[in-house]
C-alpha cells in the first residue's frame, strides 16, 4: 500500500464541523484554541455553533477548514503516534487544502497558516467588487471543449478554467458576463449541466492578481521549511519540497488552475494506491473515485473514523 493524505477545500464546510473532535480529543481542542489565538477571535465557536452565512465568508471558511484538518492530523500524530513521513508518500490539498497539507507536513506552522488563510480570504474578497465576478461548474464536458468555450466566452470578458476537479467536472471563473456566456455555450455543446456557483468572488483566475500580490508580501515574511512528506502543488500537479518553490507556487495558486484531476492521476502514476481525506466532509473522496477507480479512498473527520485510522495504521 502506498498512501497519500489529502485535504479538502472550500465547499466542504458546515456548521458543527469539528465539534465532536473537540469534545473527544485534547489534541483537537488545543488545535482549535491555537487557531483562535492566532486569529484573535473565537473562530471555533463560529464553526461549532455559528451562522452558516458567517462561516461561508471566505475569510472564515479558509482557516476553519484548515483547523478541522489539522485537528485530525494532530490527534493522529500525538494520540495515534503516527509518523506521517513513514506512513505516506505524498500529501495534497484542494486550493486552501494545500495549506493544510503543507502544515501537516511541517512546512508551515499552524499559527502562520491560520493568519495566511485569513488574509488569503480577505485578499480574494477585496480583489474583485461583489457582483463583478462569477464561477460556473460545467458538467459532462472534456477539458479541451471547456478550453474552447473559455476562449470563446473571453470575447465578452475574462473567463478561465479555475478547477479541473474530475473528468466531466470543470469550473470556470471570471467576469459575470463572460462566465454566463460560457455556461450558455456549454449547454449548446452538450454539457449535462452548467451551474453558476454561489461564491463571493471569482477564485483562481487572473482577476485575483491583486490578491496574489498581497499573498506574495505575506509569504515573503513567513518561515517555510522543507516538508517531511512531498506536497503535490495545485498549479503543477507534481510534488514540491523546496521552500522557495513552495512560496512561488502558493502565490501562483491564487490566480492559477487547481489541477486536482491531474494531481490524482500523477500520484497514481507514482504508485499511490490509497488516499485518505483528512478533515471536514468527503468531497475529495468522491472526486478521487471518479478520477481513478483503482485508488481506494476514505474520509476521516469524525472521532470514530480517526480511531479506526489509528488502529489501521498503528
């Protein structure tokens, strides 16, 4: 068995996430407290008992999802005595999940990651005024067809592929008119569905350049170590271990395509036969099954699932 740990991104959040971990494990409580302390406000209370609208604000969603993933990681490491460097070959995360992967691998400190993700969410929101950007999921089309659609839609404004999530599930991002044009074109070209997404900003496209500049400044002041486990970067779909390259790729990730499908394929080519999604929800597990049916995939986010994984890997 060659194992990879993977970490979820935006869209996996829900009110109540992490509460059962906090109630069951000291290490989880300590993780949530450390994130609260780093941010200077009670994010964990928002996650456990807050309003969905507040949790769905990207500046809250991003550190919150990372916190849940790291709560699981810290329980596995401390209570389960699991040595990630010897148990897994790669780590990877979807968009903000890449930060969780880097933290789990020791490349980033938890407090630094919490602050970076809070800033990342704020910077992404600031980059484009509300109502000017949009994203749409185009279902049932191949990459090359969506590439053509994006180019054609770009005649009315910016429209770029943002997420290559799995075969037949591609997300485009850009200016409202162009994204709406892409959705209409997709339906004409036989898409099963073309759905405008309920997002507050057009992530992972060139409209995010101002956010990339903010993150470049923040990352320049952040200590980045070599990860104990290679982390597969979203923008290259290949493993990275060099701290300066990690910084550069995190900056590029703000405007670049999340090559999730390619990342899973690449890990499979390196011999990965099993993936475990650590954190809230099971979105990535579903995507992995659609990308490569030969890779077994489980989600671990509840106390029972954590204990089962400790028993399995112990």
